[in-house]
C-alpha cells in the first residue's frame, strides 16, 4: 500500500478527524484488484493487487462437483480481478435459513435440494435480509420468472460457464460496493497510509503506539486506544480489553476468555465480556 505524501490535503468535505487521522467517506465505483481463495470451512486466501475488497460468499448446493467448480471459479476470479472471498458451503436450503445471520454479500443458490428447495430458502432469507445478492445456479430455467419474487439478481445455468459466472459475479459485487465506504488515513514515519476501515481486523496497543492489523499488513502510528475508542466504535469496533480493539465484522467465535479474529486469539477481559457479547449480538443482528 503506497504511502501518501504527508503534506497531502486529505481533508475532504464531510470527513471526520480521529486523533489527527481523517476519516473520509467516499463512494466505491468499481472493484479494486486482489485475490480470492475460498474454502468450505470459511478460510480465505489473499492474492495480488494494490487494494483488496473482501466479500462473504455463501454457496447453497448439494452437488459436490458444483461446489468445487464454484470454488475453482472464485479462485480464478481472485487472480483476475483481485477481490478476497470468504466462502461458506451449505448442503441444503434448510441449513442456511436455520439461524441465518445476514453476514453474506452474495449467495449462490441451487434450486432443487432434498429438504428445502432454493426458492423457499430465498423467500425466508428475503424476510430477514433485503440487501444480500441472490444468484440461482440451476438447470431449471422454468423457475426464472419466480426468481423476481425473491429479488434474485441472476440465474446461472448448469453446467456453469466461467465467462457467464465471472460477468454476473462482477456485476453482483459492484452492486454490493455501491455504498459509502469509510477510509482511515493513518500517519506513519514515511507519510500517511489510507485504508478502508472495513479492512482493519483489530487494533493493538503497543506502548505509546497502536498497531493496525489489516488486510494490507500492519500499520503502526503514535496514538492510544483511548484516543481511538469513541470514533472507532461508530464503525463496528469494540475495545475488548486493555490492549485490543476488534472489528466485530471479523469475530468468528469465542474460545474461553478470547475472541477469534482471523484465526488469532484476542483476549477479552472479564469486566468487558458481558458488554462484548451484547455488542457482538447487536452487530450481527443489524447486518
């Protein structure tokens, strides 16, 4: 991530200042370069590109061949266009609707499944989530008119063709990104660095500095968690203890006295645990 000259005029209209770190709200117009390596257990890979956007993809499909093909196409798309995907697989419509948490950006949905068909699952999801992009992947083209009832964006016919898949995925991701994004401009020894705050995993206190753990690497700047706490809290961050502030978007679970963020264990203090669980529950419910 290239450094911006320290004398650059970063104070755009509508920006907010966080301890000398301006937050600029800007609309995304296109998908920036990067990579994707989704797996069935939600692991992700990072590919080339100066800036990467991460998307959560759900695949609701009972055919292993089709699941593997979508995974392969996502990996190929990563290399070509540079988004980062976290892929979660559900074997039936019933599996994704049971306890649906609204964290997905795009859902690839088969229609004919054993227990709950994709059309029924899509209706249930729409009752809870109006924003997620639903793409049906099926050989049942006769269901196409019904797709409009659940706001499906596209149909992809089996067998899946990569060109068709990639073009529809690109437009789906553009729709996901057509919303205001917030960027942090962080002073460093070389100047300043600009990063989308949605790409910050957590912030760690280190003596008189704070370390931003991000999708682009680590960024250190002179500040304190106390200085950052109020403003970052507006964007889904929570101070879970004396030395850490986590982005609730990336909290994958709780283990003992820790929360799991990108496979790292971040300590949650006893005094903060009840409040942390409350904030995490509210965050997930609001997605």
